């Protein structure tokens, strides 16, 4: 097969979307298929390697959030015409959506990978009821793509009554990179929390910071380490005030991020509008339990053996953290084993195989 992947909002410091596209694409190449990836970049370029296939970057303007956005769809169509894919996989509902029209006109199979839940995200930004216009957009997309792939039941909720040909394909975690190692004996009573993710409003990092502030207000000996960057970092620093919240910036090294997870007691993956939650799986794979919101995709990836959850409010999330901490103090090794076992349900090979089945059917 010849599989073309298209993605916007993929940059040097982006997280889950970039990892998902990369892991799936590498899996396609390992399985013996030709893979093309089209993404935005500072200039036009083409690179090819046996591990990742062909990557085409299209010169695109930079956005204030640090991303770039492909606006010249004519260039995209020209690249697709040269590659002659048997199917296209589009990871962008907005700016790359015309790729579905390109595929339909040429009799090429098309897959829309729905990585975000637009109705809930828009409501977070606008504080307005946006279900109707988002449903209208999704109905339009459903008509122009042969398959719509979502990663969780929560993500699927946006597509109700759109007549989309919907398939649920959970993503995965690198179980070799993110792995538990023997932990140093505890020498400090400090409760060590971690938040890893893009510091932008749709990811709700303010909930993690506010939870640490609430615990500090209660007199808990707590420390929150934040890994990531984004447009609201200064707002988060202001929110943290003099609470023990430390901003370490973006970690490009996966091994360094794995060590950060292993150094924490509890991971905060508390966004209520996250459609999947690669970060929570990476944490669990390292043996570190999690606290999540009681709704959203991350909640579907955990169970009571390795996590606690609560309403997305700092007071209730702080309560959940303390419940998890008490369980850790009672039987730390059992919690670490359960966290790892939970992550092992989601190997990347399973996601890759499911996507290849879809592409083969369409091809």
C-alpha cells in the first residue's frame, strides 16, 4: 500500500499528535508499505529514510502559539498527485479537510483521524453552546471521508447522529522507552506530582497547577514539576504564585521524560476534554499512578488499581490526589505494578495493526 498522512499543528515542541503520527507512520513502513507524511515547516523540503519513509514539509506561516499551518492546499494536492497514494490519513479536521475531496475525486480511500473533540474544546474557549455548528461540520466531514477514526468512547460522542463510518482505535505507548526501573528509597516526605503536556488552554494545565496550589494551601508538603511549554505559561506562573510549582520547559528526550515520570509519586492528567491521553499512558508505563478528571479520554485508560479521579475542580482533584497518596503509602509496589499492567494493554503494535486493516480495506 501507499499511505499518505497529512497533519497540521505538528511542531518541534508538540506532543501527542506528533507522537501518534510518527509511531503510526513508522509502523506502516516496518510493515513494508510506502509512507508519505505532509506537514508544515519553515521552508519546502523533502527527506526520505528507510525508517520513516518520505516526509514533505510545505513552507507555512508561523502562528503565535508556536505551530505552523499549511495554507497552500494546492501544493498539498500536487504532492499527493505525484505520490499516488492508495489511501490518505488526515489528522486535521479544519485546514486539511479538503484532502477528503481530493481522495473522493480520484477514487482513493480516505481516513479522518479525529484527535480532538471540537465541541468540548470550543465550549471551554467560548463558554457558549457550540454543539450545533460543530455537528454540522462533522456531518460535512462524515460525507467526505470513508472512515472516521476516534481513540475513545468519549471522542466518539462528538460524532453521534452524523452518519460517520466510525471506528474506535486506541493509540499506544512505547513500553520499551517508558518502563519502570527500581526506585530509590524515599528520603523525603514531599508529595511529588508531575504534569507533562502542552501549556495551552485546551489541555487544561491550569487545573494541574491549581490542584498543587490547593494542596499547598492545605499545608501538604507538595511539589509539582511541570514539563512542557505553550502560550499560557506566564498565566500559569501567576496562578502558581509562591506555591512549590516548578516549570522545566519542554523535554525533547523521551528517556529524560521517562525518568521524570519515575521520579514522581502521582501524574496529573486532569484535562476533561482530552480525547485520549498519551501522557497518562507514559506515566503508567513507568509505574507512576495517575489522577484524572472524571470525564474525558484519560479516564477511560485507567482503573481503580492505578488511579483516582474527580470532577475537574482543584478542590476535588486535590482530594483525589490525597486518596491516591494514602494508597501509595500503604502498598507502593502494588500500585506501581498495577500502573504498568494498565499501560501494557496499549502497545503501539495493536494500534498500527488496526489502522493497517482500515487502510487495506480502503485500498
